């Protein structure tokens, strides 16, 4: 493509380090779409003739078909996807192919292709996040009233419901969805027409190509257009945060699946066995989702380091933007799909959850609150008395609801049998009716709200 200036061939090692077709072939569809829009614009601006445009469009359509059929010859000697397409176009339609690159550079071309790819990745992720949210809603609804322990420090804290716990993730993934949506909106400006870096002397219509390719508008600074990859960084940041949420849910599934917890079961569809220990059922999918976040953060870090300190505008460093981004979204996509599958597959053991919900004196706060409400004690005093009640229950080896009244009255004479009404996990969750609380009716209200939002 630059034979005029060069008389020698590149060293083999030069080609080895320079070649990107092995990975940027994933931009083929975007590259063809960009070229089609560019050719139509060149003709409408009077830069190329109708005949030339028709020949170019015909050749691009043929290439599209070759790519779909798997017969397109991706060749290392043409370095990247842009030159592979152009070289093939020349083979198919002759020297007219050379007119397509008028008023365009690979710098704005790759900025365009990559931006479109990332935009689609954000939209795909958004759809998958919403599918996961739907799976969580479907699982939360029948278990909006299933009591389970709520934890802090992974110690039993206060009872909550299984539905409430799952709905916490619906909120997290809801914010992830907005991050993907925001990123897609912010990046939705077309860099095509920035050319190499300074714009073009041809009478190009950047609004026309922007519109044809689904962008809100063209980018407003030609240098910025070819120099920045913040759109990819932003998408990777959103993806990393989402993967972090996924890893937490994955970790909980791993814990819940242990015989020691026994909170949930996964079917054979999302578990594996052991080749030596016949009793095993391992939550491999959850473990892998838990681990994938490493790839995502790694990708974000990689691209940040590539971009850091680069002088304007384009440098070949930026060719290194693609692999981490592709890998990150591949990993995220698989994680989101696997997690949605696991959530649908998950069977909570309501009995086990209920037993666990009452363990560890989990209604101690309810006892203290009763003392405040009914005996008008300052909370700190109530806390002290409750601590003594827990100590007594521990000494007797009983749960709080089974602590004899005499023992409670030994701590404060005014305690009545009515106190037992607040000491069960069911009573505890039912009492937490504050907005966003774990009372089953509050949980159901949030499920309804999310169903409407996702409809
Ligand atoms: N393959 C290149 C990339 O990914 C395309 C742009 C090359 N531009 C250039 N001036 N060498 O960035």
C-alpha cells in the first residue's frame, strides 16, 4: 500500500510484530459497513462517480458474502483488516478500488470500526445483564418470604429473605446496565472523516456518514477522533465493575453449595464431578465466573497502560487496544450467560435456610428493639441486656426464642411473654417494613417495580 516510498520488503520480524489480521478480523463487519457508508458519501459529494461507487459497492457486497461463507482470504501480508479488505476489493474490481480510500485514513477507519464494535459489545452486554436480572426476579419472586441469615463479616447478623438477597443483585446489575447504556451513548459520535489526523480537503459530508452508521453526530475534533480510546476504557471499566458483581454472586453460590451451608442446590447442568472422589458435586461454573473478573481488570489495566502518556495523535501502540477489549467482552459475555443459567437452575432449600436464619442468635437486635419500644429503655441499655440474654442462651445451649421467661425476667423484671412474638426469623423480617427493607411485602414491591422497568 505504500510501495511508492519503499524499495525493500519488511523484515520477517517486522511483519510478525506488525500484523494484526489474526485479531482485527473481528472488525470485518464494521469495516465493511464503514466503507459502504464512505463510498456512498463520496459519490453524493461528487468526489467519485456513480459508476465507481456502484463497482465499489458491488465488490464490498461480494466480500461480505465471502466473509459470511468463510471463503474470504485473510492474509498476513496485508497486515490488518482494512488492507485485507482493500486488497481483496482490488482483486475483485480492479484499480477503482483505490478510490475508496479518498478522504480517509486507516486512522479514522480503525477508530470507527473499533468504536462500532465496542458500541455493539455494550449493547450486547446490556441485553445479557437484563436477561440475568430477569432470571434473578423469577427466582426471587417465589422466595420473597423464605427466611435466611443475613450476614456481616460472614457471621449471622439479622434474618433476611432469599428473595431480598437476590434482589440486591438485581440492583447491582441494574446499575451495570446503566453504565453500559451511558457508555454507548457517550461514544456514539462518528470519527470517520477525521482522516489521518487533520481532517480532509475534500468536500466530505461527515453528518451523512455519521447518520448512515447510526451515530448521533460526527466527532468535533479530528485529532481527538483518531487519538483517543476512552470509549473502550469506559466500556472496560463498566465491564469490570459488572464482572466484580458477578464474582460476588458466584462466590455466594460456591459457599451456599457447600454441605456445611447447604442453602442451595445446582443441577448436574452447572456442576461437575470428581474423577477420584465419587461424592463430589463441584460448582465449577460459579468458580470460573468468580475468576473471570481477573481477565476483565487485566484488560482494563492493559489498555490504560497502552494509552497512558501517548502523545497525540495516533501511534501504533493503539493497535494493542483490540485484544484486551475482545477478550474482556468474550469473558464477560460467557460469565453473564453462565450466571443467568445458574440462577435459573438454583434450587434454594427453604428448610435449611430457615434453620440457619434462626441460628447464631440472629434476632438479638429484635430483642433489643423490643426493649426500647416496650420498656422505653435507651438503646445502649437494651443492647447490654440483650448481650446478657445471648450469653444466658449460650450457657443453656438454646436459641433465643427458647430462652425461658424466668431467665429473661432475671435481666429485667418488666419483660413479658409478648417478647417471644419478635424472636422468630419470620417475625424479624416481617417487621422490617421500611422502604427497601427485607419484609416480604417490600421485597415483592421491588420485584414488581423491576418487572415493569424491564418490560
Ligand atoms: N491496524 C492499525 C490499528 O489497529 C490500523 C491503523 C494503522 N494506521 C497507521 N497509521 N499505521 O491501529
